[in-house]
C-alpha cells in the first residue's frame, strides 16, 4: 500500500505532524511505564524515598517491640543467647497477657548440648545396671538423671514456653536458591497447615470488582517464589500458634520499599510473618484470608474487616516510621531485669527480635534509614492493622495515564501555537504543579502516584517539538536557499547546477514541483531530453502533475534517437519548433525558425527576450566535429568569434553574443533583410557597373577595417556579402567560416566552393590580408562578367587553375566593363601576393579613383595586358 507514491507522501506528512509525533511518543511511554524495566524507575524511587519519610506515623496500634539490642547483649552476654533466656521472655509476656507474640528468631535445628547427650547415655547404661536396693534404687537414679537432663535441655524450656503461650508466631525463611520439593511430593504437615493452596484461595464475594475493574482487571503478576525453605525444628514448630515468612525483598537499588504478603512455594501460598500476626491478633484463621479486586480491578486481600491493597504481586508498601518505632521498643534486658512493668504488654502484639547493628542484619529503607528485620515486620504489621498506610491506590495508574494525556494534549495542540519561551515556561509550571501534587498525595495521604512519566513526556515532547520546529525552520531555510540558488542558476542558463539544487528540495512541495517542471521545460528547450525525462519521472513519483505524462511520451522517442545517434551517425539534437508548445533556446535567445544552412551549421531566426530584438543565430554543431578535434575547433571558434565581435563597421554585420550549449556553440548576430550577391553573379541578373563598383567599395572598406584590426576574413565570396533592402552592403562571417577547415580538410573535404580561394590558401601557406584581396578580385570579376575567372570539371581542376592558369581577360568576357575596373581586377588576381595591392586601403583608393573616372565619364582606354603565367 505504501508503494503508492501518493499514499506514501500522505503518510510522511502525517508522521511529520507534531500531534502525531506526540501521540506516538505518548503511546510508547505509556507502554514503557507499565513494563517492569522502566528506565526512570530510579527517579520514582528517589521521589518516594524523599517524601515517604514525611508521612505520618500509623494510628495508635497495640504493637510493641522487645529488642535484643547492644545493651542487652552487653548485660546478658554475646549472641546467641541460651534458648531458656528466650523462653523466659516468652513466659513473662504470656504471664502479663500479651495478645500475640512473634519471635523473629529462626531456630532451624535443635540445640546440640553435649551434657544432655552424656546424660542420655548414662540413663541408658543405668537402666542396664543392677543396683543395690533393687528396682527402687534404679528408679531413683533414673529420676535424678531425668531431672538433670531437663535442666540442661534448653529446647525443652523454649518448647514449653511456646506451648503454654498458645499465641506465638514463628518465622519461615524462603530462599530462591537450593532444591525445592517436587510437585509430586507432599510438603511437611506444618508447612501445609501454615499455607494456602493457590487454586483454592477463597474469593471475597463482598468485594466484587466494579465495572471498570471488570473491563480492565489485570491478572496478578508473578508472585515472589522460592525454591528452598527453612523453618523452626519440628518439636518447636508443632507448639507454635502459626508460622509466617520473614522474607524481605530488596529493590534493584538495594532499598526495601515493599514486603510480599504472600510467597509461592511449591504451589502453595505462605503468608508474611506480619500478616500471620495480624490474623492471630484478630482471632482469625489463615483460611479466613480472601482475595478480591477493587473497583479498578487491582488485587487486594481481606481478613475480616481489613482490606489490604497490594500490587499485582501481592506486595505491600512499607511505612517505616523511626520515631514511632523507637517509642514502642523495649530492650530484652529491661524485661529480664524487671526494670519495667510487664503489664504494659497486656493485650498487645509483641515482636521479639535482634536489633544490635553489629550482630543483626540491617536493611536500607529509603535513602538514609536502616532498620532490622523485627523493626520492618513491626512497621508492616502496623500498616496492616492501621488505616494510615503507604499505598499505591487503585486509581493511581489511571490518574497517571490521565496526566499523560493532559500533558500530551498540551504538547500536541497548545505548545506548537505559542512562543517557545512562553510554552516552555507554562510547561515548567505544569511539571512543578504535577510534581508538587505527587508530593502532597504522598506526604498527606500516603498515596504513591508516580510522577516522572508525564515529566519525561513533557521534556521529551518539548525537545522533539523544538527540534522539529528548528528542523522545519532550517529545512525551510535550506529549501528557500536551494530554490533561490536554483532560480539564479536557471536564470543564468546553468541548468545542471539548478537541477542539483532543485533535487535537494522535497518534491512533495507544490512550489518545488513548479520549479522542477519549468526546469524540465528549459531542458527541453536545450534539447537535453534525458534530463527533462528524469525530472518528469521524479515529479511523477509523488503523483500526477500537469502534463508531464504527455511530455514524457513525446520526449522518449527523441531521447532514444539521440542515444542511437551517439552510437552511430552524428547529428544535432532536433529542435522542436512547430508542435512543442515551448520554444527552444540557445542561451537566452528563443529560436523562432530555421532560416538557412551555413558553412558551420544551421542558421536560425532567434529573438532576444530582454530587448525583444530579432537576431540571426549561427551554430557550430559539435556532432559534426571529430571527437579528437573538438577541443581545438571549439577553442578556435571562440577565439575567432571574440575577434569578430570587436569589429564595429557599417559594412560588417554586428555580432551581439557568443555562447555554448551542451551540443553546440552559437553566435547571435545582426539579422539582415536582403539578398546576398550570389544572385547577381549570373548573366542576365548582373548589376550596373557603377552599382558593382559601389558594392566592391563598401566591401573593401569593411575588409580594410577588419585588416586594420588584425582580422582576416578567409572566405570572401558572394554568399558572404549581403545587399540589404535599403541598399546597404554587409559582409558576414568575418574570421569564423574557416573554423571547421582543419577538421573537414583532414577528411579530404574542401569547405565550401573553392573558386574564391587564393593560391596561397590552396597551397596551405600562411595567410594575410592579401588573400582576402584575391578572393575579392574573384567576386569583382564575377559581378562584372557573370562568369568565374577560374573553372574546372572538378575541384582539383579548379585548384590547379587558381594556382597555374591565367584568368580570361575581362575585356573578352565583359567588353563593356570599365577599363579601370579591369585594371583593378587584373591586379587583384595576381598569382603572387606581392603583385597584388599591398593592403585593402590601397585597393580602396584605387576603387575610389575608378569610381571618380566613371562619374567623370572618362573615355575608355585599352587595358594593359597582365603578365600571363605559362
């Protein structure tokens, strides 16, 4: 479909539209912002870290922390502590009515006490011994050993304390490494009891998704999954009220911002430690946990009256408030020493864990805040139980999309219509307002709305629009510059350079099409049909335009003919004068019609459009010159044309201009209206003697002037002498007619009729003005008698006669001719140049004297005999 030039042009124009570019950019950024590899995610996290720290503390919640801190370790010894000490803390909390206890300490293996092992071995041996006193003594010994075993067995004390408390939650830790239980194997019973099967997770029927959620609800993303698990050893775990995972996931930048409420292990969902604590506190069971979707289709968890918004991986944002945490933290030393009233724990949820920074693992929460695991779980629990929590509200995604569309609308339809500075200032205000709104929502309401996607759109969109604007301005400047240069070159006749400039302009621009079309017409006028055809094809690529199809069809045969001639016979490119609709040109001259053929090429009637003057244009067709001699012929042509152009005489035709086309050179000269002397060289059409003498006087005056300027005609003959309608005489082709001599004589061809050539010209000797005088004598003789002085049946015979045979006396051929004219003719036709008049000026004096004789009607005397050649 895009192969259609018109459709492709429309598509390019559409893509060049600012609105379309902004729409494409917006669609792309919306796709990126929804992906898991958003490039500006670090900026969003930095924004969250900056403002989340100012969010208010959770509501007053019954949560306390018992910290095994540096002071406690200093007071009761280094970690790890004996397990009975932990059991003592559990007993104290249970005795004072703690509603739920969470031990954030993982006892994966039973205690390996060597004393207990030794006592066990002693009891086994004692049972095999025979004691004095019999059975009673054996029972007493076993009782004593059993009491010692109980006193040394630390696990027993802890197990008993957990069993009696009935509300203790123990930790489970999952790892992404290690080997998982096969799906075909059964998980240990304790893990099954403390997890839910993913397929049977209950759905909260009270919380059905709204219409928008039903339409756009997205399936939950991939849950946090694990391959291996660590739990409390079985004897301890069996006595716990529940178990929950204590996994804390770090973002790629190493900060903890979210905690997974559910972890997938071997197809079962394990709740977070804090979630299990909340369930215990609410006196609920794990199977009371249900899933649902909000109005916008986002997932959420429900336990009794609690609705917990999560992301699609069932992760919850962590709101760690350092001040809130410190107010609720008591040291283990204070509990064990009894320095505080344990009744403060009545009805409270108490979390016990290690907080000493040198012993416990700490996590970075936000930019500069660090916390231990027990502090993180306590704050997560507060967020679960409280209405004050950090969250990604379900409408956040749609709100961000709406902001994207708002910024896109401004970029697409407002910014292009205002000044860049004003538009940029407004855009900065919009971005600052949007960022401030995001900060206010986060600090005031705990709603994390991601702000940087619209900001990125605004920045990139502004850059693209400015770049497009600058590019368009520069493109327009280049376009106008190329068009102006093209017009300048075209006006100067440098069509190839104009072609190069126009071709750099987009053809989709109608003004460019017009320029190219007019240039193609100029190429047609110059007979450069291949260039004209290439332009028409270039224009046609963008669709139909004017009559380019018709012109192309008409030019193809002409272009083919030229191509064939280039490989075979040589000829000029045809001039389309009659039916083209345009006039061919040489330089600035319009060709009106062909008016004759000259020694060099065709002669055309032309018009100078600048001054509306008709001119005669003589051409030198390069096709008529051998390729190896073309450079020499061109150089001679322009050199002689320059010399002839300097001649300014009433009897010499004026040369106005000289130029060159791709296939020929030309001379624009004065257009003469009259006839040449050829017609008056025949018996019956001869001019009166006095008129002949007047013509020869004018011609001689012209020749004398040219010789004085250093210009030799070399081709004086009747065809180059014009008698105008008003009687004036003009000599044409000064210095130009012989330009083709070298080329054509090298091929055995004599240029023109040889009858008027001088003996030295026939012999190829250097020529001077006296050669022109000999040729003028031949013309004089012919005008007087109607016969040529040197004749022959062939060119060779004529040339021989010029060199060796005396001309027939004029008195025999034209007895009525004036004697003075005969005398002058005889001297002009002397075989040796030294025997002729020395200069045309001397001849002119003789002719004037002869004319004076005729005017005085002097009697005719016998002509003296000219020495005859043997």
